[in-house]
């Protein structure tokens, strides 16, 4: 792409070796790592000159880097619902953020099947460590949704040190019970992930590492706690004066922990029987960088949902590949199912890109859709249509030539606009928007 963010590619000789091969009789372990509010240009592998992420860079350089990967939602909860179910989030009742203030009694419906439940059907041990954000009530807890183990927080964010949510509630869980644990949340999430891998090295496992970083509050390892139990008084962005410096630290600490996860896999000789996915839940905030992309988290322009993503597996994926295929968060479920020999529900919306990972096969062509606060967007090949909730006048961008969505080509493409409008109306009926 002419205006695409520059990606530095350094082919790094793999430092891990193993004699185990992935096959139908020996399916891989799966590790899914999700960052929170990470900008498209926040990683050094995606061109950032300030923030250093050598471990995530290694995953990309030794695996597959995606330049056209998109979160289903432009904010947290919707993308997580799509990831877990393989469906457009609206179809499972999670079209917006499940807030700590107003939505403490709703969550992802228990009748929806998750990728964890599908993995358990074929004998996998399952775990999630970190952010859930799909229901506060214990009845919506991850262990009710197919996960054998869970340690983390159920809200959208917690104080990184006191583990208190925005409404002053204690929010650190072990299974469906509150359990105090001292430490910086990013470090705790990574350590629980490492411990799970060690305990299950002889089992097939699916591990979902849902990081809080670099979501606010902006706190580093040495930052003071901002929130107390029972108090709603706090600064969402943190009180640190040098927020950019702390933001950089938050991402680098996350990367450091991911390095420990990969090192553990190597030391246990699980590297060639493991597939690792890394991506963000939505676009970055103004504190980070989305590179040349327009807008930020919450927007249906590219900056709200085009995210950095890499997939690593020394056994399956040739090092140094770059994918320009358009892929969504909801595609992870069917892809994982294909990799582990499981059968996902027939009514999901995502498509498997397993064959793209293995041999570069093109991903199935389809139109894709985003909705946020009644703002709509649709992707058809290189064309992107945006409809604002206020003026409702369609805008059209050719992302192949204009990644920053600066030149509205709607007037000279009226027939295409009409065609896309019909598709978006059909999609709205399909998801009952």
C-alpha cells in the first residue's frame, strides 16, 4: 500500500527447536494474546521508534505479520464478545461497552458457545488470565463459559496496583470468587500464564492472555495506586505527569512478560507444537499512535479498528511473511477450531484463515461491517464506506491508495455507493440493529 505504515522486517533465526510435529493426531497448543487499546503504530515492528517491543517483534519476524487485521468493535466488550463467539457482537447482545456503572447485571449470554467450550470438547485444558469485560455477575464468569481456570478482573479496567474498578469495587478474581493478590496487574497476568503452561506441559491447552495494558489508568510498576475500595474518586488517566513515558513502560512491560511466555514454551520444548496469536481489542487512544490511520478508539474510521496483529508457529508458519488479507477478530474462533480439529457452531460469522497461515491461500472474499454509537462502516475489497449517525451522508475511501481516509470518492462512485448501501441495510436486519 502506497500510504501503508512502514513495517521493519528483520528475519531472526529461530532460537528454539523441537522434534514434535503438528498433525491431526497431534494438534497444537493455542495461545491467544490480546492487548487493550494498543495503537496500530505502538509496536516497534510496526514502525514505532520510541517504544521497544522485541518479543512481539520476534513473533512477527519469525511468523506472520498482518497489516489488514481488524477488531470487530471499536471498543472493548464488543470485540471480546466477537472473539469468544465468532459472531458479530450485536448478535450476542454486546454492541457496546458493558460498563461498571450501569451494566453490572448483564453479560455474554451463557447459551452462546465460546471457543473455550469448543476446545474442551476435543480434550483441551483451557484458561484465561486478565481482562474479561463480558459480565460482572459471577454467573457470567469465564469458568461458566468453558474456561477451566481464570485469574483476573471482570471490569473494563482496574487500578494496576490496588485492583479496584472505576466504581470502587474490588475486582481481582480466582475463578468466580474474589481473591486478593498483590502486584502489578500486567506482571500477575503474565506470571499466571507461565505457571499454567508449566502445569499443563504434558496436556493440550488453549490459553487466552487478556492484557490490561496499555488501557488507562496510566500506571507503571512504580506508580502509586489511584483507587481505593468504596471510593469513586480517581483520575482515569492516572496522576503521573509524564504520561507518555509511563505509557511506553506499560507496553514494554507487557512485551517483557510475553517474552517470558515464549521463553517458557521454548524451555519446555513446546515451541513447534504451539500457535501464538497476538492482536489488540481496538485501535489506540490519543496517548498512543495509530500511525497514518484516521481517528482513534471508538471511531469507525480505520484508527478505531485496524490493529496490529501477528501469528507465530515455527512448525506451521514460514518466517518473515506479511499478510495483506482482511481478517477480523471473529475469524480467530473458526481458525483455532480448524487447527485443533474441533467443530465450531454452524451459525458463526467468522471464517477460518488456517490455510492462509499454512500456505498463503487467500481468505474468503466477503463484505465486512462495523458499528459504533450508530456510526456505520462497511468494507468491500479495497473500498470503505462510512456513514455518520448525524449527517448520514455516505463517504467512500479507496484504502489501497488512501489508508488515511483523506479523499472522499463518494460522488464519482454513486453506483458502488448504492450497492454498498443495500448491503449495509441487509446486514443491519441480519444483526437486528
